[in-house]
């Protein structure tokens, strides 16, 4: 009787272990597939995590996408079909030579009117440009370039016409978390 009880106990323990292992295998299989797919996505398409910053412009809070890498600054607002009233992009140039410097922006592959605001390292508006999208097919060498009036460290792009609507002017001070932003810039 004791032998039968020991065998039954061993079988129950083995059955329990087998069920636990099957459950673990099942869970690993399910999460393994989705995990592998996610891993491949990260390898094929590196994450370009978009960081934002809320900036007050003349009493209006604008959520700015930060363009802090060379790729983000080059891409800018290309291809955007709209930009909300409370959205924009803040370009942050790295805190190293040659910056601050005179900057020039163009409207390559931009589809919507954009206000471009150049800002000095000290936070003062250097210049404001109202940029219109180019005609489709305009060669790159014929695209107008919009320049700052002097050395700048930052640029903001907003929906076309918004700078005038909220009363921004050359010489106005824009309160930016400069130290934080400059640490992000590459």
C-alpha cells in the first residue's frame, strides 16, 4: 500500500511539474512571438522617440516637438498636411562650435504654410518669416532660403499666420529651458 501511495504521489508530482512546464512553455511561446516581432521592429526601424516641450508664446501654450538630432532637424515638418493651433516644432542647435550662428531654412517637401521664428541663445526673437510651400516639383536649387538676422541657437516653426495672430514681434523674449534643451541637442 505504501508503494502504491508513493507511486501515486510521484505521478501526481510529475503530472503537476508537466502541467507547470506546459503552461510556462505556452506563455513563452505567446510572449516569445510578440517579443521577437517587437525586437525585429526595433532592429529594422530604430525608435525615434519624439520629445516635446511646452513653450509659452505671448500667453499661448504651444506643444513643441523637439528637433534635437541632425535627422530631426533635417526632416522638420516635411510632409505634414496640417499643424494644429497649439502645435509646433522647436529646433535646438547643439551647444558647440559653430553655434550660435546665422541659420537658413527652406521649405523642401513642406505642404503647409509655416511661420519660422529664429531665436538667439539669450531667448530673443531675431526674425520672423512667413513661409509658403513651394510649387510641387520645384528644384532644390530654386527653393527660397529664409535666414536669421544674426547668430541664433533656436528656431520655432508654427502654423502659418499664427505668429502674427498672437502678436509675436522681433525683439520679444521667449522663455525657453535653454540649459535642458541644449543638453538634448546633438
